[in-house]
């Protein structure tokens, strides 16, 4: 089954859990796999593990991951007393008191207000425990994204198959029209020469040679054969159980190349219009496969 590169997934931890995780993940089309993660600074050491899991399950796309985390079981920061600095402040205050014979006493309120006497320190958490809780959430969000990608991929598959049938029908019409074009050219050339030569007998061998030269220059048998082959390759590739976006892009380029060649060789208005229809369908397929993994 083909997959698109567009998807969205969300997962969060249980409400009664001591740790609260909220994870959102979205992906859009991209030439390669591009993973961007926004997460709390304290959890940055886990970033590579998240990247590895995503890289194992997704092959292409721009993936944005947003992770919010709160710990209700313990404080993220704790207050610490800088005893050396507090002692220094107290000694300085005592010196001022003795030097100037001041009567005011030292107080807790006064000393605690001095800068950096009481500082806040972040507590280190057990990253292994956090990862054991976070990993299932990452996989759950990926499950949702992959489901969405597969659903959209199925729609793309069905639409591309319909368009490939339209292209094939137009190619068949061109193939059927080719002998008529050659016959019409021969009759038109014969009438023109007879009008010019009037009573002079027309050289049938010369006429046949001119028709043969025209047929050689305008023949599109090879292009038609290759177009049929590319259509079959397109359908076969859609059935592969692997990333096929780049391969499809190449096939569509080749289909467009053959259509352009047919258009350049064609002198018939009907064939030209059929080629325009084919190129229109090819362009629509090309736009769609830009979002196929």
C-alpha cells in the first residue's frame, strides 16, 4: 500500500500519572526525512532516541514534533542555601556594626534578601524512567500518523489509477489515428502535385518516396510503445510495498518526455489535442506523487 507524507498524531500520558506528557506530531511532504523536535531543555538527551524511532517507521517527509512535560511528583527545582556567601554577609554586617557602634540586630529577613544567599537548583531526573514512559507515546503518535498516511495513500492510488486509464485511452486513440494521418497526407500530397503538374503524368514511385520520408519523420510507434510501457510501470510501482515516491517521479518524467516527442512530430490537430489531454493528466499525477512517500 502506498503512503502519503501528510499526517497528524497526538498522544498523552494518563491523567493520574505523576509525570504528564503531551506529544503532538505532524508530517508534510519533503524530499527527504527531516525531523524537527521541540522539547524541554531537560529532556534534550532523549532527542536522539526519538529521532531513531521516527526514522525506523517513516522514510520521507518533514516531521515536526512538539513535546510538553510536567512532573507532579516532585519539584523541578529546589532552594539551596549558599552558606559561605551567607557567612560572608553576616561577618561584613558585624564589622559594620562594631565599627560604627550600631544597635540594630541582624535578622533572618535581612540576610535572606541578599543576592544569591538562597539559590534555585534544577533537580536531575531519571531519564531512563522518563524514556520508558515516553517511548510508547511516540509510537502511538506514529501509529496515528501512519494510519492517516495509508488512508490518504489509498485515495491517491485510486485516483492515479483512474488517470492512468484516461492516459491509456488517449494513447489508444492516437495509435488508431496514425494510419489515417499517413493516408490523408498521401492523398493531400497527390492532389497538390496533380494541381501543379496538371497534364503531366504523376510519378507514383516519387510519390511513394515522399510519403515514406514523411512517415519516417513523423512515425511515433516507438513513443507509443514506450508510453504503454511507462503506464504499466506506473501501475506496477503503485503495488510495491516500499517507498515509491522518487521512482514514480522518474516514471512520470519519462511519460511526459514521450508525450512531448509525439507532440513535436504530430501534424494532425486531433493527435495534438489528444497529447494535450495526456500531458494534462500526467501533470495532475505528478502533483499527486509529490506527496507520496
